[in-house]
């Protein structure tokens, strides 16, 4: 009944990514703590990084970005490299994430996306009805359309000098679809959800198109030098459990399975993280969806997350970003409690969402320091 979703990775385009070359002349990695934790191996301390660690809370970021169009910045490998490295100069993070945006994929498929000051991402001509899918470029040459991201990754791998691993990322199909139909941010995403109920077949068609492009895009990031990959399903929480099972989870699984299959053929093993914000009901399923790491938002209890995922995956998260408004001593206490909840094995410390622009960089420093100090102590006492 309904739309038949192709599950086989061999149905995806195979011409460009059958052989995944990885440049051999990158500086040697000096700190692999993040990668080991992602795979559930023992570490000397709990690794830590922050979503949006390259962001407006840093004065140097604001200075670099002043007067420049957001997507012009995204298309400049040199600018993306500089913004990615800025937080590493201040804080001893255990990983970096390439500076880019999830909406480069709709752009690559032919949609106009603008970053409007005070409003955020805006699609002047969003998808309204299923016929509008014909406007999209279904077969995307990712090297041609998104090569600037790959160049940024390669450049950053060289400039980072092996200090920490570099994470590549993408938006997940449902999250991208919701922006493409809604035309921007929304409290309810009712226009996008209307499609799921009124046009389920067209919805699956769009989700499949996005999945195909995402797989190619992630493989391109690995070929460029990404050492881990994160898939952001930022709008999972606006779906109920039934809709999540139909319109989000199958595509998240396909992405991980297909990327891993192609990488295995190329002799590569790259840890993958899935972050489905507010999808509490999906934790068990997410822990069995071919990702090594499941990212959590701050509304999930760490001990409960451990129980529900049954040790199948490493976990990442999940401090409330607003805890950064607390005094430094309080940040340290919150971190200690979080570490006690998660335990130190198979755990990557992070926030439950990205950093906010008005946060004090010193609070970020206090967070990183607390994670390292408390976790070292806890591991020693084992």
C-alpha cells in the first residue's frame, strides 16, 4: 500500500563515489579521543565539542563575518576554514566541525535560499504542491554544486595540523524537506506536515531525492578528509512517533547504511552520529539505525538514555545550552552530574543544542575544562 521506498543502496547513483580517494598527505592526528569514544573504546578523558562552536558568541567570528553575506561565506573555503579553526585557538576542544550550513543541499537542488538578518533562512519560492518537485534538480553533481564544502574540508584538515579530528555534517531529509516547504523557520511547520498527511507519496519522493543527494554529499566529505559525520534531524520533535517511523527514521537508516556500505568497499571506517532533536520516543530505534553515536537534547535523562539504548551505541550531549548563563562553579557542578549520569565510556560531552549568540566565551571555556577535569578524575578512580 502507498509509496514503495527503495531500500537498496545499489539503487543510489554510483558513478562518482565507487572509489573514495582520501588524500594521504594530511598531518598525523595527535588527539583521537573523540574517535575512540565514538567507537566505545576507552579514553583518558571524556572528549568534548559544542554544536555551533564556530559561532556568533565569539567576537572574532563576528568580526570575520561583518558585512558579508552568510552563504557567500559558506562558499568560500578560506573563510570556512578560518571560522572552523577560531574556537580551537581559544579552547582545547577534542573535535572540530566544518563551518557550513545544512541548507546548501536545497541550494544544490536548485532552490533559492537567503539568510535574512533578524529572520534567519528564507526560501523566497518554497515548494507548495507536489508539481513543484519538478523544479528540483533530482540528480545533483555534488562535486560541481557542493565542491566548495569539500575544498573547505581539505583545506581545514591541513590547517588544523592534526590537532583534533574534523567532523563533516548534513541536514537529514525530513529537516531539509520541512524548510523547503515551510519557506523558513516555524513554530509548527504545519505547511510541511500538511504534505505528510495530504501528499504522502510526493513526500516520500522528495525524501528519497534528498537521501540520494545526502549520501553522495557525505561520501564527498569523507573523500575530502572528514573523519566523522553528523546527521542533524533538527526537526524530529515536530513529528509524532508514527510520522517519525514513516517519514524520518527509514531515511536516517538508509543514509548511514549506504554511506557505510560504500566506505567499507573503499576500506574506510568513519564514525557517524545521528542527532534527532526531541525524538525521545525514537531512542531505541535510533540506537539500532547503523550510527555509532546517538546525540541527545537536554530533555533526556542520561541514565534513562543509557538504559534505553542498551549499550549498543555511544551517546553525545546533552547539557542545556542555557546552563552557560550560570556562574562558572555552577557549570562545573552541572557537568559533574551529567558525567555521572552518562558514565565515562562511550560518551562524548556536548550541549543538547547549539551555542547561542549571546553566550560568554568564558563559560564555554569553563565547560570544556570541567568535562576534562571531572572525567579524568572519574576514570582514575575506577
